[in-house]
C-alpha cells in the first residue's frame, strides 16, 4: 500500500464514512484507518436515521452528494414523516433501518470509491511539522494562530503514513469507559475496544479535551415479547425517500396523463417510490408506577447517581432513571419497540436507555405490560469518552492550532448519527480543499446558518461551547421556513456540483426537476380557474394541486404533470410565498453581518473601547465574521460596532478597502 495520501480519515463511523466518501469523490487520494473495518457505518445506538431536524440534515447531506440518504433508502424498514400535522418547515423524515444491512450498504458504497483505501489499525499519534506560514497570520497570539501543520500519522503497530490532511472522527472511542451498574469495562461500544493513545497526542498538540457520556437501552428477543399489549405504529404508505435521487427517479415529469388517472385524478403508482426492503411496524407501550418504584429503589446503584459517572449526558435524551427522577410526578413514560432488522431477533427498547445494573434491568423490563417474559439479549449501558471543545475549531472544522487537522462527529461534543455525518461531509470537503490548495491559499467550504441545518450545527459548535452532547432541533435554526427538508436540493445541490461531489446524472435530474417547478409556477401565473388566477386559487386554504388538476383538465387546459413530491413542493412555494419572501428579506439582512469577515489573528486589544470580557472572549473564540461574533454569549451589538469601526479604520489606513 502507498505510504503517502492527500487525506487520512481516522474512524469509520458516520462522520468518517462521509468524510472518506467526500474526499475520495472529490479526487483526493484517501485512506480510512479504523479499528474494525467490518464495523464501518455501524449504528451504535438506535436503528433509525432522521427525525425532527435530523431528517432535514440527512436531506442536506444527500443534496450535497453524501451517502447517508442513499444507504437509508436502501435499508429502511419503516419510513415516517414526523410532524406532518404541522407546517412543512418542521416536517422531519425518519426511517427505521435494518442496522446490519445499513452498515453493509455504507461499506458497499465506500467500496465504489476508486481512490479510497481502508486500513484496519489504531492511530496513536498525529505527526506534525512547524506550521507552513506561521508568520503570515501573526498579528497577535490569538487562539487562531496555527503553531504546527499535519505531516502524517503513526499507528500503534509502528506503521508511519504521510499525508497533507487528517480528519479525526473517533466518536465515543477515546479513553472510552462503559458502565452497567457497578461494572465498568473499557470500550467504545459493546464488544469493541477503546482507543487510548490519541487523547494524549491531541493534548500535546495544544487541544483542550473534555469528557461526555451517552447511553443506550437493552435489546430484547423478539420471540419473548407479547406484542398484543402494545399499540402498533405503522409507517407511511407511500413512504417518502431520503435521497433526492430516488425522489427524482419517481418524478420523471411528462404529460399529465402519464401520472394521473383521469377518472380518479390521483397519481398513478408509477409516481410512487417503493423501498427495496419489506416494511415492518413498530410498537408503542408505557412504563408504570411499579417500574418507577424499582428504579427509585436502586438509584444508589445507577452510575449517574452513585458518583461513578461524573461527565454530562444529553438532557434531551435522558436515561429512564433520569426521567423518573426529573419527572417524578409522571406515572408513565413511552416505550417504543423497534426491530433492529428483518432477520435478526433484536428489538430496541426506545425510551428505556439505562446504565442500571443487569439485575435491576431484568426486573424493570419485566414490569412493563407485554414484557413479562422478555429475554434481554444485551443490557443497556452508558459510555464516557473524551471529546475536544469545539471552540478550538474553525467553521471549516479545521483546528485553529494545527493546520490540516480536522475534527468531525462526536469528538466535537455532538451526539447522533446525522450530526456526525453532516460534520464528516464538511470536514472531508475542507480537508480535500486544504490538501489541494495548502494553507496559503485556503479554499474553504463553510455553510451559513441561512443555508443549512449543518451550517447552524457547526456555527453553534464554534460559538457556544456545548455543556452536554449537542443534538440538532428545529428551534436552533432562525430560518426554518427556508431550511426545509423538501428544498434541500435547491439550497445545496449547486454547491455540491461546484465541489465535484454531485455527478452529472444527479445534476441532470436536479435541473430537470427544477425546470418542472419553474414551468409549473409560470403556468399557474398564466391561467385562470373558477374565475381567478390559478396561482391565487392554489394558495387558498383547502385547495391543492390534485384538485387544481381536476378543474384544469375539465376546463380543457393542459396542466404540466408533476410527481407527488414536486407537486407538494409547488404547493409549498405558492402557499408560503409571502412568508418565504419575508424570510428571504431577513436572510439578506442577516447576510450583511455574516459577510463582514474578521481577518484571522486580529488583535482585539487594539480595538478601542472594547470591554475586557469581550476582548478575552473574542480572542478565545476568534469569530470568522461580525455575525458570528454577535452570537458568542456575552458579546453585545455595541462590541460588534466597535470591531466594525476598527476594521474600517484599519482598511482605510492600509488603503486596501478591506475585506468587508
Ligand atoms: P462513531 O460512530 O463512534 O465511530 C467512531 C469510529 O472511530 C469507529 O469506527 C472507531 O473504530 C474509530 N476509531 C476510534 N478511535 C480510533 C483510532 N485511534 N484509530 C482508528 N480508528 C479509531 N446518539 C444519539 O443521538 N442518541 C443516543 O441516545 C445515543 N446513544 C448512544 C449510546 C452509545 C452506547 C453509543 C456508543 C453511542 C450513542 N449515540 C447516541 C451516539 C451515536 O452513536 C454517535 O453520535 C455517532 O455514532 C457518532 O458518529 P462518529 O462517526 O462521530 O463516531
């Protein structure tokens, strides 16, 4: 095998898979090094992708040319659009997947990347050399002055490999410790070892590390459950695919008659996407006061309460012991039973994440109606791991201290497959750009808060140190109506095309769909139905594209044929026209501050009138723009005005006109 690469990705989780996919598809000679290649794409916790806000991120990953949406569609065993009763801004696609087939599909997709190599191994050291242009940025000793640059990696077995950029995606594995009651085992995931050496190396490189925790519920044997005691939870019929490629394939627009049965005016089955795997149902049940009593009686044996675990876990995804303590007056909590695959017996008990001892887990599970005879195949556990405080990275996910070193996924303090994958994609892209252009002419890929949930995620990470594992919510985004799951391709596919991640066939399908939308809008603005413009008719409460088609065809008009997904998109554009326009104006105002860039290495002590607290914060966070500076907690609009005046003075003094 070659000893020299453009990009080395450490880790084969969801961040690592996207990073390696992006780098290799953009043409970088890429190496993925991971502890166990057969676990690439493994779902450590729940066998599901997407959900509220997370589903939007998967659509964004797909629109940019990533792999998560493709793997989900190929292996989904139940698809549901969450929040459908609310507005389209907060719809969240979610799919239950066959977790073994999902990992296999990720591995298959990676195997199609011609310049990607995969190596089993543990990276112990990231090797560096003095930074390439150390002096060029130095206006101060600000935290964004790089002190060294990546030169390669050293494996535990002594293998030394050279590279220009490294993406670290070590997830929950760094100095990982698993807890089930009083039992502690070293390991990043059940049955897998921890990675020990890399944490010390990251510290030596000048990075500050923290420690977080997360947990997982027990898995039960399907045949030991009385499902008749649970409510059934079927998926959507027809399901909505994650990948735009699958959506486009069912949306080959043509004359209306191709897709519409004139008698019923409903879309024909040819326009409906069918997932390749059989679809399953899930089940919903509840805990009860007896379950809560057992938990309360054993709290002293729960690592979170006995003092055995001191690190913070996700508040929004609490363990059952947390729920019983924090919501003491609630008599019941929901329990979802979710199959982990088509031909495996494991059922995932969503809602009962726990690190209580095995004997307590046995008791509490059997007190849930329908689980009286349940057989536990794997006990729940919590895992503690090292992470890197993400205020030490730039919005490109490159560390401020070490040139060419990128971090993505759970190591940045996030939790969740989708959050990891979104970062992996951005880090893979930027590592490739860095490897190709070097630090002197930095070509960067940064997504804004107005462009993508992935942009919101990364901006939050670099401006607000997480106090618990970070997960995405729709409430974190200020431009929700713009960041919808249905329009992710309009927002991002052109960017993916420019980067070389979107291939010709996807681009052609995207352009064709875009053309259908544009001509449908033109048509709506040009014809009248029932005495009014069709555009206004469609805007009215209760009207939809199907009903419009019926009227148009009866009136002898020739409406364009749209697939169900495209028709839905046209309805949203028309119905929310005024809101979308208002949001676009907000985005434009927002962009004014976002586009005012702050030069790297700016000496904040030279900004006249700036408060000391603001100086310290700005020197630590080193924001990229005035907009980002304003989002740092404790930084006021007045502080930002002072920086703006300073930058204007600086640029007029240098006669360069400045970057803003
Ligand atoms: P991972 O998927 O953890 O992958 C890390 C990869 O790095 C692995 O391939 C590993 O082999 C490799 N690696 C690590 N160190 C080295 C090294 N030195 N050299 C080479 N390779 C290395 N998320 C939620 O959203 N909700 C939950 O409730 C939840 N619970 C979880 C419970 C448990 C027990 C675990 C383990 C995870 C849980 N997660 C949960 C988190 C979810 O699994 C992660 O967010 C996601 O998998 C992170 O992806 P990643 O790519 O960052 O890392």
